[in-house]
C-alpha cells in the first residue's frame, strides 16, 4: 500500500471514529424535513399572519413570552419567570435571548409587538385575543391611543401586562402569533416591507428563515444557532414548498415531501396509504343570502334548504352541518334555530314575493362559491333544487380569492355566496367575533338562534384540516390553534 493510501485510510478511520464518538445515534440532527403547503403565504409578519401556511411558519421562526409543549403545557419561552398579582403579570425575560441578527430580545420588543397587534391601522386578524388587556379593545376600535395599552417595558428584561378582567387563557394566548415580539428598529428600517420577504424578517425562535423564493416558490428554515431556549431544533432544517402541478398527497407518496397539509378530497387515498395522518374539524361552510332580498324571500330559500337535498353531493372530507359550530369548539347546538324544511311553504311564500317584483320575475342572480375541490358540485346541487322548485335562474361562479369574496359579502354586493369560515382556536368568543361580528356574545345556543333567525346565513357543511406525514417522522404533535406544527421537536429517522 502506498504512503498516500495509508494516510488516507488512517484519516478515514479517524473521521469515522470521531463521528461515532460525538454523534452516534444522532444522525437525525442533520436531517432536513420537507413540508408541502396547500397555499403560499402572503406575509410572515406575526401580527398580521392569518392563513394556515403563514401561522405554521411564524410559529417556528418566532418565540413568545410563553411556549406550548408537545403535551399541551404552557411554559416559559423568552420569559425566564413571571408573577401574577392584582390582574398584573410581571415577566422577567431571559438575558441571553437574541434575534437572528444578533440583537438582544428585550421587553421593549414585546411592548412594540403587542401595541402593533391592537393598532387599528394594522388590522391584525387575532387582535380580539388581547381584549382582556387594559384598553386593548378601545384602542382596536379607534377610541384610545395605542400608548395607553396596559403593557409596559420597565427595562430590557422586565415587562408588565395589566388586564382589565380575568382571562384564564391568557398565558396560552401569549404563545400565539399575535403576541410575538417586534424589533422596532428592524421594523422601521424595513420601510413597509416587514415580514414580506427574507431580507425583512429576523427570527428569535428555534429556526431562522434564510430563503423565501416567490417565483419558483420555496422557503428554507435552518436551525437558529443563536437560539438559547429549551426548544432547540432536533433537525437541521425545514424546506417548505408549494407546487401547482401535483397534489400534496402525490408528492408525499412519491417521496418528494415528508409532511403536508392535504386536501380533504385525498382522505380516502390517505387511509389506504402507509402515511400517518391527523385532522381537526375546524371549518364551517356557509351559504349567505344577499341583503338585497326581502326577509320573506330569504325565508323561502331557507325553507327550501336541507342537508337531505345536497348531502350526496358533499365532497370527501365534508359532513352536513347541523349547527354553525365545528367540532373544535366542543359545542353541541345541533338543530337549534335551524329552519325546518318545508318545500310547499317555501313555494307559497316565493309565489307571493315574485308578484311584487319587477316584471313579476325573480331577478337573474349568481351564487359565488369558493373554488375548492368538489365544492362546485355541492353548489350545483343546492342551486338546482332551488331552480326546480322556484322557477328561478341562479348562475354559479367560482372565486379563487377568499379574502376578496368575504369583503364583497360584508359589503352586501353578492346575491349568494358559499364559502368556508375557519376557526384558529377553540375559543367561542373569537369564533363569535369572526363568524358574526359579535363580541362579548351570549351563550352559543342564543348566538346561533340570533344568527340564523334572519335567514341570511345557512350552515351547509363541516370540513377538516388534514396533515399527513411519512412514518419515519417521530414526535409529530399537532396543536390545533397555533400553526399546527412545531418542527423543533420532530425527529426524522
């Protein structure tokens, strides 16, 4: 053997020995997890993040005062300790917590983030979670200055939050996106681009975002080496994609991804595969009937509406709704306030109303539906039944932008609309606010009766959010109300 080969052989043996001594059994620490989204995020600003995709990424690149463990316990995140007395929380922050750019994470960052969260100019989707803080609701409605919020940074490491009322869920709220810190200088330097691209994002969580390619979409999260907390990432990186030419299920089975949000239409295929899966029923599809129709016309449509009519047309992963509350809320209000099907009564009312209309004809109308797999057939089934019994013509049109669609519904510009309402938590108060615009709502039964009494909203179906993954991923725990997945605890064998 030549001297060169001897040296090379010895070197290889030494390398292998060192690897075995220092990292034997821990190869997963170098693993990359590949995750597939259903939709591309528009922002990663934690105060304005709203979609499942956005919340998932925010959860993994930021850390709040508190953090949720895999078994649902709430423990300190950036907070080293806290006390609670006379409705005031006092948090002491960890001295070694830093942002991915090297800046120290301070109490002032949390003061800035929480003030942004209730600032009406920001239009934060989950601002109502903070309404138990002094002046938060008044600020959010434009009736108080943001400086009066009951949040104060005493020094770099001390933050006080004063509540106006007891809130048993407040510590859990502090784990969610709306309560993430904001480095004010970095925010101001971003000049309106904060959270919108990789250059204008810094992290203080288990991962740091290094790439966000919007053309050939891809997001890369690498283990944050600056992170000093207890949720140190158990893998090297998470590569996130979202493709248009294949389904998420196909990419999972082809080995192109390890984990994915999967459309409900693929549930049968998932059950037949070797994939592991979890889901939560947190979506309620509703039909809205426009404000331009009279109370009696809306009542006629409601009387001619029944799950018996459309149940066979429900897409896979859907079930007929007997209330407005999906399973995540743990509320049983089945049948309360639901208009009972009466097709003869519906025809009689509609006949009387059509006589009063111009040219004694029901006006040409359109039902807009959010364009998800299988929903067109559901919309067609409902409209077909109405047309058959009322001799009306209702066109159907898809909409691919849910936000635009919801804004048009609020403006009252749509005749009919079929769309999903997703709840991001198990809070009845938050759901009531998002569903019906009602804060401080009464009991669930009373709210449902109130919402359904005017026949402007008809509950149609419930749908699940589904996440599937390959069997070689371990410690996969799903948190239903906070971005679903904490990648830091996942091990890829």
